[in-house]
C-alpha cells in the first residue's frame, strides 16, 4: 500500500510538472492555435505528432542515454536545423495570414506533421528531457517497468488534453473574432515561430 501511495503521489507530481511545461507558449502551442482555427480536433493529431518524437525519446533516456542530448554537437545540429525550419514555417504562416483569416485557408502541412516538426525542431525540448525529464524517468523506473509505463501514459495524456483543449477553444471562439483579429492572431503565431527559430539558432552557436 505504501508503494502504491508513493506511486500515486509521484504521478500527481508528473501531472503538475508536465502541465507547467506544456502550457508555456512555444512553437507547438502556436501551430495548435493556427490549425485549431480550421479543425477543432487538430490538437489530437498535434499531440500524436508530438508523441512520435517524445515517446522514443523517453525510452532512450530510460535505457540510460540522456547525456547524448546534452552534447554540443547534438544541440548545434538540432538548434540550427530546427531553427531554420521554424523560421520557414513562421514566414509561410505570415504570408498566408490574410487568406487564413478571410477565406479559411489552411496551412499546407497537416496537424500531425506540425506536431512532429515543432517538437523535433526544439533543442530545449530535448534538453528538458535530458535534465528534468530524466529525473522523472529515473524516479518512475524505481517503481519498475509498470511505473515507467504509467509515467509515459500520464505525461502524454497531459499533452493530449491540453493541445485538444487549445484547438477546440480556438475553433469555438473563432466566430467571436473579427477577421482583423484573426489576422492579428495568425501574425502573432507566425512571430512566435520566427522568434523561437532565431533563438534556437543563436543558442546553438
């Protein structure tokens, strides 16, 4: 019973830490708003795209290779390549912001792809997992494989429900916004992508 209580307390801390991270504005949040304007379920596919990057990463850290993600070579590669990709996505979103606001035009990439790119292009996402995430995984492994699998499920479900909430809220509130506000929102999302892209590139070097 004591072990079960400790496990429940640990999982409660996982929910708190996971939500504190996922709710911070960033590239994934920006594309969730942009895609949610067109499809209320976009957050589901973005969460799956995020998971495609995140779940193997958790397994690699569980197997003891967290230090790989803190190497200068890895940070340089992800920061530079990922930064360029985010800048390109941001510029593309900025160029199409008016047609997205007035004609309901969607971005050329789907939500799953958006989740994969914005997650994999973020070097600080990998750094978080190599530090805070690795500590959580180490604690989870103390409860055995079952504890690790529960940790994975709880953390990903936090991502899933948050991104779904954002996309549904965006979709339902779009009728309350004027076209000009839509355009401003898309412009802000594109700016977030560009700023993070520049930041990632600068940090990499």
